């Protein structure tokens, strides 16, 4: 990509004085297309609705680390490999690990000076406007992958491999594409190649663990992820997979520890929302779940999660709790087919309680929303005959 003074820049810094310093230096040098923020969350909301070409971000923001903002934006589907310039007093080893994984090459540390800031910016412009063919090919493939175009990304990555040869980050990317396509063991082969080439690679280590999670090898995954989560407390994928692995192996305390951190930083995290909801249900908290889930899950995902939870509770003879979950779910969904399925599960729950009136009512609602639901129709006919 070509980057120059006209680039649309998102600047997310620690306070107003830092914003004023950077902005004044940039404007003096005719760099004026700047949107400035002192809140990562506000910057995220704006950036997901806009399209910025360069991000200037403090390592330590007031509401979350700058590297977390980067991960959120690259996962939102709107961005590819737009460059980041990180600024701050210092960079710790955990953040450096994330910089390496996310291809961050541009950093300014204090003390700041006008010359230091503008020289670095012009260096970024020059580098980004003169990428090597190999780097351009890699970024195009990565951008396609981040935009959920896995087949195109695989074709681009394969072409890059043939033309320029292998590299650690290309092997990791090809593993990512295969994992997204459900080819778990093939993905693991690429991650293992990357790890063989660089035994210290954080990306390769946690991606291998991610294949274990995908394959439901939670015990093996947990042994890797717990260590990585402690060493890299701002790595969202690591925290999510560590939380999920710990939950699935019965270590709820650690699951809550890791996923609470994710929810503090990434309220849109589907993994954290799903697992933390399961934890609440396990602990007997069955009220008001849907309202929180709406922040991160689609309606289909919300219904699937709460319906499954209700069915599980009903099988465990916790029918009253199941009914509360179903009713809470109904209050937050609009899709008629989804609502019909929830009403059917409510009918089954009330049948278990031998409440014929409520059973009939919810079967009728089921058929109102899904007239072709044969099981509900047969159940209602049987109920009507028994009442005659």
C-alpha cells in the first residue's frame, strides 16, 4: 500500500497533552487527516465504522493496552494489515511477543522530541510505500484471511510460498487458514514447521494449542495455554482458549480468571460470553442471561446456547431453572422460527411438571410460529385426546 501525508490516521494516546504534542508536530508537517482519541473503546467503536490507514497507539492506554485494541480491530473483519506505530515509555517482553506475532515493526519510546516523532512517521510512510514483493504477497493473503475469505487467502498464500519460499509467519498463516476451514491436523503440521524453525515462537506455540482445543484435547491444550496466559496476559486468543480449556477440564476458577480478563477488554468476545454463561448456569445463576449475551452473540447463537442449557437442566430435573432460561430467551428474540423452538422446549418442560395448561399453550405458540413442526402437532393432538 502507498502511505503518505494524506493518509487517514487514527491516533489513540494516553491523555490530551500527548495528543496535543503529536498532533501539533504532525499538523506542522502538513499531516492533517487525523482522528484523535484517549479511549481505546471509543476508538474501537469509531474505527469499526470507518476505515483508517495508519494507527498511532500508546502501549498503555487508560482503558486497555494498545496491543489489545490492535487485536480487537484485526479480528473485527474490517481491517487487514494496516500498520501501527506504538508509542510509550517502554515495551515489556510480553508486549514484544505480541508485536512479533502481529508484525509490528514501528515503535517510539520516550523521551519524545519533534524530530524523533516526525522522522519516525516519515520512515513509516517510506517503508509502507516500498514493501518488498514477498511482504506485499503475505499481507494480501493475511488481509483476505482476516476478511473471512479463506479460499482466496489459501490461494494467495500458496502462490507466495511457491514464488518466495517459506517463512515462519507464512507457515502460521497457512495453518490459520486450514484451521478456519476445519482441517485441524493439517493446520497443526504448518504450526509445527513454524515452531521447528523458531522454538521461541509464541504464535506457533499457542496455535498448536488452538488445534488441540479445536480437537477437544483440552487437557493437553491446558498444559500449554496456562503457561502462555500467565506470560502473555494481554493475548486475547491465548486467554480465550485457556479459559475454555480450563472450563472443559473442570478448573472453573482458572477459567473465570482468564475469561473475566477477556470480558474486561473485549466485551464482544463470543468465547468469553459463552463459557462465562455456562459457568453462571452451573452456579445456579439462571436469570438475566440473555441481556448480557446480546452484546456479543447473534440471535441464532444466543438461542442455541440458552436452548442447549435449558435442555441440559431439564434432563437433570432442574426444570424450574430451565423454564426461567427459556422465558428469558424468548424476551430477547424476534425470529419466529427460533421463538417456536424455544416454545416447544417450554412445552416439554411443562409436560415434565405435568402442567397440561402451560404445555398446551406453548405447543400452540410453537405451531403458530412453525406450522409444519410435526412433533409439536402430534404432541398437541395427543394432549387434546387425553383431555377429551
